[in-house]
C-alpha cells in the first residue's frame, strides 16, 4: 500500500514497467508517451527520463514478482483443443541465457560472466527457466539464475513444486538424468522425455500401431533405472500417437 501522494505513484510505475516490456527498444520518454497516449487533456504528468528511472528504482522487483505470481498459471480449460493429451494437461520447461543486463559491478558480483568459445560475453546475462502450458504458452512459473547455473535441470528443479497430478511434462535430452526424472515422478505428474541416444531402456511391451523408434521406446519406458510406466498414456497411445 502506498502511503504518500506522489505525482508518479507506485501503481503508475507498475503500468509503466509493463509497457516498457512491450516496447524494449524505445526510451523511457517514448514508452511513457505510449502509456498515456489515450489520456490527453487530463493533466497527466510529463516526467523526465531521470524521474522515470527513479520511479523504477523506487518500485523495485517485489511488486512485479507478486503480480506475476498472482497471474501465472494454466490459461485454458481442460477441454480446450490442443491443451491436453489423453486427458493430461501438457506442460514443458524452456530456458534461455540471452537476457542482457547493465554491465555494473553489482550485477557482475552475482551474475558472473558467461564464457563462450570465443571469449566472455560483452554484457552479464541472466539465465531464465520457465514452466509453460504448451497449448497456450501461458507461464506457470519462472526462475532466474546466474552464470554458475550451467545445468538447466538445476534451474528447473526450482519449478517442480508447480507440477501436479493430471499434468504431462514434456522434456528434451537436457533433462533425462535419472535423479531429475525421479523428482518429476514424485510430483505425481506424468512424463514424456526425449532421451539421449546412449540410453538402452528395457522393453516394457509393444504397441502394434506405434512406429519403431528410440523416441517411442523412451516414451514407454522412461529411463533405464528405474523404469517408468504411464498407464494413462499407454491406454491412449494406439489411437492418439500412431500418426
């Protein structure tokens, strides 16, 4: 709750930051113009870029974090086409490491420097990992990491509490470690993983209408130790996945 009456109140700062994310290539003054374009004649303030910078610093990350936690979650009802498979809501992890931040001592102190084959990155960059609903691309959650968080699975572990029974998690080869798969299994969510070519899982059975491929075997069996089975998916597989 804001306790002071300001020309630029904190709630206005939240709106400003949301619009700033929509126009990342524009300066503060032009973004403010976008935000207030429909309010001509209402005596809206015309702050300087320094005032907008101070507003952003005063606001801090907490209000935006709280707003994200309120609105994050599945967007579509379970009956929406493309949202579910075999009655399970499909979700997936996705990440990137290209969110550049200002090159300051404070940022480098906790973010570190990302090294590429040709040298260090020019600017510090955040590592972002998100859990998304695949049918709508709605975010269920997200977390930030530094240069020391090289393993995507370690970042994804922070988001595992968001998984629930009734979800089907889709992951690629970066997440097929036995320990990570066991943690996913413990959440009650089902799992569909693209395994590395070196895996040789035991056969759990055959599906006469399914193609013979490593991806299908991994779907049926999961990792080699322990062996994962998915009765709900197995029942729906012949009619749904044969094409």
